[in-house]
C-alpha cells in the first residue's frame, strides 16, 4: 500500500498513513497525534536513486579538503550539509541542529558539550 505524508494544521506534527488507491480521497484522515481532521497533504521530495559508489564519488571533492575544514566550523558545517543532501535520506533533526550551529561558526567542542550527557554519540562515549 502507498504511504501518504500529512501535516496536522492543529498541532503541526507530521505523520504517515497507509492507504490503498481506492481509499485515498475517500477515507477521512485524522491526525495520529491529536485526532484533528484539520490536516493537509505533505508533498515529499522526489528522489533519484544513486548507488552507494555514485554517492561517494559525488562527495570525493569535499573529502579531499577535510583536513583544511577541521578547524573551520563554517566550512565543516557546509561540508556536512552537502554530505547529508548527497546521502538522499532524511536525517534526524539533531544532525540539522549540529550543522546549523557549525555554519553559524560555533566550535564543535561547544556543540558536543551541549549534546545530551555532553557526549559525542558517534564516539561511543
């Protein structure tokens, strides 16, 4: 069954609903969070499938200068944003928050200390 994305106009939350083609447009949908019928359909991005190799190849130029961006939060944030968009997957909000802070010039150590428990989740502790 196809998945349809919706946004609730009452609580602002996103949710997905599985509907058959015959149900779409005929079945009343309610927000899964607040039960409101005041919803709208969310148009999702069109994605072009790339192999893992093609994704890495398109990021090669960005990786070449990695040593140079380690001490430049804005450049590191820009590189991470590009990597995230090349991956084609919707990334968690935490990723976007870290990238936004880097692009604003905040030092990675400051960002890391603001994470829950003050730990870098990628290092395992």
